[in-house]
C-alpha cells in the first residue's frame, strides 16, 4: 500500500468536491483528513504516470505563505520516503 501525505498550506482546506473526485478514482483506496494533513491511500503504484488534483480553498488570509510538503511512501517500508513541496499558484 502506498500513502500520499499532503500537508495543507496554512489557511487552506481541501474542498469536498476534491475529496469526491479522488474517491471516484479506482486506484484510491481511502482518504483521511487529520488536522492539516490529507492522507491518500493507494492499493499500489506501477510505472504508469498518475495525476492527482487536490482543490484547496483559502479560508484564512496568511501573509508570507510557506510551501507545504507532499510525502509519498510505502506503508510497509516507509524508509523509501520521497518528499516534494508545493505552493500557491497565481494570486
């Protein structure tokens, strides 16, 4: 099982529309939202490219917004952790 762990940007929440869109994807097994982190559980990954789109809604204006992390790892072997960062696009 593969986990995609998305830390939300400060002042943002994931929209319910985004959650429904992800849940309708056959590769997504389960989604959990805890505090400011979204956990997307995948049955497995292969060599095929996958795209996941999370729609976020800003609920609090935050100055000097810092990038947030996206971590991808195997649930059973978390040592192979991959980390990327994302930030706001546009204004």
